[in-house]
């Protein structure tokens, strides 16, 4: 009869020692320390700007444009069709410093050219094999003044309105 009582008292003392203002090393909640936000970043001050040496060009044809709502904003997804295989580094680049003009947010659909003279740069094959996609995100705050989103290519543009 004394053995369960001794076990309960011992267990109570051990557990009480773990809670001593949260500073005990026996407390498993203290094993990894407190979480903190990392403020160090590798991004340059002012962010990454568009390089003057950016040699990407507009995709020949914008083939689809889709806006997907998320709880935080919207994802803009566009597909484009270049002339040949091998185009890469696709991106939707916001115009007007990412600000809407008259309720219209405009993006340029740019792609990087394949190495000239290579076999891949001259292949045409099927439209499905040449298709490239790019996306961008707009937060709910940025979407407040946007009524229309336009994505432009070299030969056409597509838009979605709400």
C-alpha cells in the first residue's frame, strides 16, 4: 500500500520540478529554446530590380490566362507559345511598378531565348511540347483596385475582368 503512495509523491515532485517558471532543463518544452523570427535576408536593399541586361523577349502568343483565388489573394497563371523549342525563364512582369492603371493590372509575358544555332532552337514539333507557363501572385490588398488583368505577348494579349 505504501508503494503506490510513494510513486505518486515522487511523480508529483518530478513534474513540479519540470514546471519551475519554464526554465528547467528537464521540461521537454524547453529543449529547443524559444522560436524567433529570422530577420537576416540575402535580398539586396530595395529588393531585386529588373536588370538592364534582361534579354528576355515577349512570348509569341499568349494561349491561356487563368486567375485562381486564394485566401490571401489571387494567383495569375498564363500559358504561352513560342516559335520553337527551348524557350525558358518564363515570367509575368508587372508593368507600372506593379500598380493598376484605371483598374487594369498589366503584365508582360517574357521568355528567355534558347542558344542560337543549337538543335533545340530550331525544333518546332507540337504546340503542346513548346508551351511555357508563368505565374504571379497578387495579394488581397493589391487586388482592391484591380478590375481587369491583362497579359500581353508579341502577337496578342488576353484579359480577365471581374
